[in-house]
């Protein structure tokens, strides 16, 4: 009987993992262990994340799934206990007067009907000989843990989404200010070229091209204001609030991100990422369900007992001990032919277990890939930021020199307009690269499994 216990105990499948992430030296620490309140130092962002954790509807649904799974666990915990029923019944039977029963009643009992009153309790207990019930409990508990880790995965995604939306909003603030500054500079250039036209040094074409550059900067302002309002609405909806403005005092800058971003080792990352752990719990449940399906094919040993009061007259119903009765028994039920249903259930359960193994390995592989991608982004964006800062300085200097040379007659209006346009584009690009750096840091934090603490 011990050899016939159904299913096999869960053992984590082998995973192919690197010893370290890219060229990062292995370390015992990881930013995944840092609570989000410490990882994000910006108080405005902390407030937004707190509001999201309380009001986001996706997270609320995830919590409800935990409660649903918990109810199944409670049911599975008592599945090994006997089932008990209580029944109270009273009935009367009036057979046909021309039937054998009707004739017998009149002849022997002197009545044309018979009454029956009963009060009985019944107990049935299936002995978990093969461990099927234990596997059912194991599957229910694993499903609960899957939903629990799934809620953590939703939270990590929510935290990163709110942070990215916030940083994107700060980028739009910076770009809007850049556009307004460029528009103010364009006004100055237009006035300067108009003065040159009055002096007969440039033609109307020069004035028109300067105005066109001014209009380019002016067009950016409502476009960025539109994107800014939409981003604010998106951020408010993420926090479970109605669309509206978002109060903020911080400005875009790389100082918003932690300088030290240790990543630990891949094996530890796999044990911390909620979505990977949820995938493993799904595999544990699938493994247990194979045992349940296998146990359904074996004989079921059931012990039953019932007893109570029974009488054919209401006046004698509670006459003791004459009205007492009791029945006890045990049965062994072996499924024989059920249209291949049980065998099919076992085959499907085994296939689903194999699918769960594949999904678990896929989640682990994707997790390693996401961390690697985030590290590459951080490294390359740092180089891009250096170049972008130099480009901004160069184009701003070129714009000032072009204005001075134009006033002294050593440069034409096209050089001034071109320099201004390049300066505007360089500043907008730098703001976007700064936002990408912040988002890459957030993505690294999420991909390592941080954000649910």
C-alpha cells in the first residue's frame, strides 16, 4: 500500500542559469530586497505609490483572488474528516384499495394508509489509503500560494508603472520648459532679424524663416501640454483616482535614482521574483493534481454509519429504546468502466504538469533576460547622457556665437536659425535620455523582484 501512494513529491526542475548577470561581479546583496519606500526617495512619488496600492483596481482584484483561493484551502484542509448528515422525515402512503398492499393493510392493520416517521444521522468517511485527499490539499495550498505571489507580481508591476509614469511626467515638464525658453529665444531672434531687414541687411525671406522657426517652437508648447495632461490622467487612474492634475515639486534629473544598484546573482533573483514564484506554485499544484487523478483510478475505501429513531406511529416516534435503529458498514469501490474518463483525466493532468514545467522555465529565462536588458540600458544610457550633455553645451554655445556673429555681419540668418533648432532638439533629447535612465533603473528594480515589500 505504501508503494501505491499516488503522485510524486514535488522537486524543482533543473534550470539553466548563468553564474552572474553580464559582467557584474556576483554579490550577496540586491536592490530587490530594498523596500520601495527606500528605493524611491521622492516623497511625491511615494505618495502616488501608496495611493496606488490602496486604490488600484487590478491590485484589488488580485487580493480577491487570494481570498477565493484561501476558501478552497479551508475546504481542502477538512476533506479528510467524515461527512455527516441529519435527516428528519415524515410521510404517509395510501395504496389502492384494490391493490395487494391496500387489501393487506385493511386485513391485518385495519387501516387504509401507513405512516412512517424517522430521525436519523449518517456519517460517511473515505479513508485516504492512497494519499489522494492529501494531494488535493497540496494542490489547493499551491493554488493559494500562486494567487498570493500573483498579487505580489501585480504590485511590482504597479509600482514600476507608477514610477515610470511619474518620471515621464517630469520629462514632459522639462521639455515644456525647454520649448517655452526656445520660444522666448525665437522672439528675440525674430526681432533681431526684423531690425536687420529695416537696415537693409537681410530680406523678407530671412524674417519669414525666423518666424517659421518661432512657430515650430510655439507648436511644441500645446503638444507637450496635451501630453502632460494625458500623462497626469494616466497616473491618477493608476492610483485609482479620477482624472485630474498631479501636484509635484520635483524636477527631472538623474539625482532621482540611487547611485548603487547591486543585482545579486541569478539564482537569488529567481527565488525573489513574484511572477516566477507564482509559476513554480502553479507547477506544484499541477504535480499534485496528477496524484489526485491517479488516486481516482484506485479503489475507494469508505466507512459508513447511520442511526436514529423510526416508527410508523407519531405517538411511538420517541419511544426508547424500541424506536432506535442503527446501521454500520464499509465498502470498497473500484471504478471499472467510465468511458475512459479517469484515464483521460490522468493523461491530461500529466500533460498539464509538463506545460507548467515549460512555463516555469520560460518565466525564469525571461526574468534573466529582463535583468540583462536593464543592465545594458543603464550602461549605454549613461554613455548617451554624457554625449547628450556635451551636445547641449555645444549647441547652446553655437547659438550664442551665431547671434553675436549675425549682429556683427559675420554670419547669415540661416546659421542663427539652424543653431537654434539644433539647440532645441539637443535639449529635448537630453531630457528624454534622462527619463530613459530613470525608467531603466525602475525596470531593473522590478525585474530583480523588487517592489512588493
